C-alpha cells in the first residue's frame, strides 16, 4: 500500500479567485507546504470571483497541487441560485470521494455549508483526520437574517448535517472567540477541540500615500472618503449606512464609496439613483491595483453585521483595512473586532444609529490628527495579531511550532496562515 500524503484542502473558492475566502486557504496551503507538509487542494473552477484568463483544471502553484472541479454556477443573488450552486459543487466533490483516502488529514471549509458533511464521511470510511475551518455557521446565520425559516426543509437538513458531522471533526477552527463560544454551546464537540485562529492580511509594508497614478484621486482626493468593500449580502447592515448617507447628502466634503457583491447590491444602487444621492457611488468588485487605489484614498472604512449575527460570521475585509491603516467604523454587536476598535483603531456603534453614524463621520472628517492616531493603531494591531509578522511584535507571545515528524523536534515558524497548523498536533499527522 502506497504511503498517504499529508494534507488535502477542500473548499469551493481558491486561487486565483480574489475574495478572501479563496485567498486565505491559498495562503494557508502555501504556508503548510513551506513547513514541510505535502499539500493538495480540491476546489471549484473559478468563475464568479475571477475575470482573468482561463486556468487549467490541474496545476501546481508554490508547491501546492490544485485540482479544480466543474459545477453549475447560477447567480447566488437569490436562494434558489445559491442552493443549486452549493449542491452542484458538493456533488462534484462527492464524485471524487475516493480521492480522500489518499490523505492523512483533510482540511474542509464551511462554504458551501453542505460540504463538511460529505467530507466527514472520510473519517469512518478511510480513517482520515479532519480539520474544519468555520467561516460561517449554518443554519443559524440564515435563520437570523430571515433567509430560511425555522421549519424549512433546508434548515432541518443543516441541523442534521451538524449533528452527524461535528462529532467526527478532530479540530475545529473558529475565527473569533464569540464563534468558539457559540460552537462550544451549540455543537456536539469538545471545547478543547476548538481553536480560535483569526483571519489575516499580508503586510506589504508602510501604506503608500502618494496619489500619483491613482484612478480615484482626481475626483475624490480632496474629500473624506468612507469606503465599504466586499460582500453586501443578507448578513450586512446596509440600511444604517444608507441612513447616514441621506443625512450627509449636503456635505460636499464627505463621500461614500462602495464596491463588491451580494444580494443587497442592486437595491443599494437603485436607492442611490432614485433618491439622487450624489455623495455615494457603487462600483463593481475591485481587486489588484484598483483595490489598492481605493484603499489609498479612503479616510475611514465601514464594516457591518446585522443584529444577532456576531459570532456566526466575521467580516474578513476588516484586516485589509487595518493593514492599510484605515480607521474602522463598525456597525455590529460587541465582538473581538469591537474590542480592537475600542483600543483606538476606530469607532463603534449599534445597528440603526444612523444619526450617530453621520455625527461620527463628520467628527472624523474634521479631525485628521485623531484619524492619524487611529490609523497607526490599526497598523499596530493588524501587524501584531493578523499577519505573518506576528513574531516580530512585542505584544505577541504566540509562537507557532512546526512538527516535521512525530518526534520531539520542532522549529519555530512565522508565516501567513501558518497559525492553522496549530490545529494539527504531532498525533494528527
């Protein structure tokens, strides 16, 4: 019998797709490969979050072997489309179930939410170790936002999946302490098996403040730009932001810039056009230089979650804002992110506080010195806690140990995403 390979990643989105839920697994896979693991990936063929040239179905990048699966990809702007999308990819993985027997450890992500259940069968069938990375918690997230009803068949299916799958996971990675607490309380798994490993963003050095050759500088360079980039879906509180836009529509010095995707995007565009809100613009999803240019002219950045969803998901775009030194405006319940903000990285308010949001933005626009202080704090916190440079920060006492074999030798390693190796132990190899 041929020896098993080390690690197989299973996720719907992966490089070269530009969303964080694709790039974070890619970073992690590369870091594990660089740490001596043999790593492969089984993922979806890029379409929705990729507009570059055609990529091969099989290739090796940075030592990571990638196999991309074809599946149906209708628009996810409505429930039916999302279900077809999710089930189609999951069935594609199911057709390759036998491939899982070739690996010691499987790392499976929560998107699509049905996928972990399929992968969980590899433990009783093939004896694989299982690491589950929880980006979102279903069905609770869908229930809180009204996307599903408590008595729907999909809700019942998800509850069954959780009941069967979670006891099989050797490790569960939560993105925040709130998510860990929720998992420990609502899932059949020992709290000792849950690791909190926040998302990260690579440190590209000090932010570039030179607006030469910046596509947004000519029209927005002299305004205080409040940016919102990423998903504008059911989970995000867009209404509170819209309320502030209306209150600030006559302030020529303040501008709102949106870019991204999600089922609230079209409604946002229509509202801005219908009400003639000339202090706001909605763009398509930005990436590469366009995204960096937009970050560069941003005076503050919005992150938002609907009431009751904190702990069920984490807005990963937070960390790109922080690394760029952009003060945060958080509209959400108390969370790890709010704790950072209250440490000086921005401001925090509750859902529905439109007038307070408008007042806070006016205050930030009028106090550039305070914004500079917030900017420095954002960079400090992100470099300490949310990047591969953590080991260089005096605040951090965390050192990730890399086990090359099941013995007592270990080497210290710092790198983007290498923290996920903390979900493995020597025995897990």
